[in-house]
């Protein structure tokens, strides 16, 4: 009986010879840092890069929205709504641009951008605007005030620190920027 089992195993190995030569496969050792392919293994540096990408779009939108709203003399609520809308727009746009560059059709790229960035941008905006709203005098500061720029810079820094673990968690589960990562090869 033991001989038959050993023979069956040998037969399976012989059938394996029909497969393509494994030496012809490309070396995948350069993918060791791409832990997004292996859920649960996201690195802090990968999460920080994803958060920095998100922060870039959010910061562009936030600053532009606050500058426009403040320059037009809008109230705090209208200015904040514009800033948040522009943060989402620019956050999605940066991701969309990189996915389209990889040759993906617009509809698919848009779905990927929404899947990759929605939670990250939402957390970043919640923290960023929460810090500004709670900072004494920050909501009433004008573009010429150091308080305006200082509170904005600190709120974005706090948002980065809070959002990085969220992105690490999402990437580790194959979500968030792990989805975008698939198109960067």
C-alpha cells in the first residue's frame, strides 16, 4: 500500500513536467515590498505613502476651498463645504490620473479611485476640519492671519497621523490603495 501511494505521488510529479518550465517565469523577488498582494502584511511605509498621496489631494482642495471661500467673503459653513468638496475632487483626481495613465478605461478607473480613496479622504477631512473647528479663532481667521495657515498646517498634520493607521489597516486587507497598487505594474 505504501508503495502504491509513493507511486501515485511520483506519477503526479511526472505530470507536473508537462507544465511550462518554471525557470522561464519572471523573477518576482522585487515584489517582496508589495505587501498589498498579501492581506494583513501592509507596512507602515506603504501606509504613509498612501496617506501622503491622499493628503496631497486633500490639502490642495482644502487650501483652494478656504482661499476661495475666504476671498469671496463666504461664511464658515459654505467655505468648509467647498473645501471638503474640493478635497474629495482633488483626492480622487490624483488617483484617477495615475490609474488612467496605466491604460485603464475611465469608468473602471473612477470605480477604483472611489474604492481606494473614499474612506481615507473622509477620515482625513473629518480630522482636519474637526481640528480647525475646535481651534479657538481658527474659523474666523483670514488669509492674512498666521493663525489661518498655522491651524491649517497643524490640522493636516494631525489628519495624516490619524489616517495612516486607517490606510495600513485597509491596505492590509487588500482595500484602499492596495486596489490602486494593482495598476502600478
